[in-house]
C-alpha cells in the first residue's frame, strides 16, 4: 500500500470512527467526499496540486491551475470546475486581490472556467450523480473525466 493510500485509509477510518462515536451516520455527501479523496486526491497530488478539498491549486512559473469541486445544493450530485490564473493571483471585477495561495477556480470569472461534468447538458442532471450510483463508481468516473481534461492541457512551466 502506498503512503498516500495508507494516509487516505487512516483518514477514512478516523472520519468514520468520529461519526460512529457521535452516534451519527455519514451522509451520502460525506461518503462521496471520502470516495473523491480516495480516488481523485492522490491523482491531484501526483500531478503536483496542493490544497485541501474542495479547492486545489498547482502553482507554476507562468500560471496557476485551479480545481474546485461544487456540490448540488439539493444534494446528490457535484461537478468539478477548472481554471487558470496569473501567478500573481486574481483581481476580481470589483478590484479585490486574491493571493495565489488562496485562489480558487470559482474566483475566476465564469467565462474563463471549464466545467467538468458526467455528461453533456445543462442542469444538475448532467452532473456526477451519487444519489443514483455507488460513490466509488462516481469517484472513478470523475477521476477519468479529470484526467481527460488535463490530458488536453499543457502543465505549467
């Protein structure tokens, strides 16, 4: 077992234990987050992203690559958004500066973000749906879509 897998397993166990001790059952969203951390986060670390769920960044010499996970407010689904920003961070439309270490994909103007979702279409039906599918399968599908999106993108210098 790799170090990353071992750490994920320890995290999952400690998280599940915390819920058990409180007499709480994990929600579907919590289970989905754990599945994403197990399937997607190791890949993001491998390709040099830092940050913590749901916001990740990869700082290069010429740009910062950003990934953010966004959940359906009504539950049961999520999408990933990717974006890029300057190594100096982001200046919002209202003039606020967001430092490079705090930049998130959703801080970038929507026209400059790429949405990664399970299938083509508008609305949450096209999102990755974990209310109708096992979380492990949905997490693997999300990983495959993310890899495909990054495969079309040059890494930062």
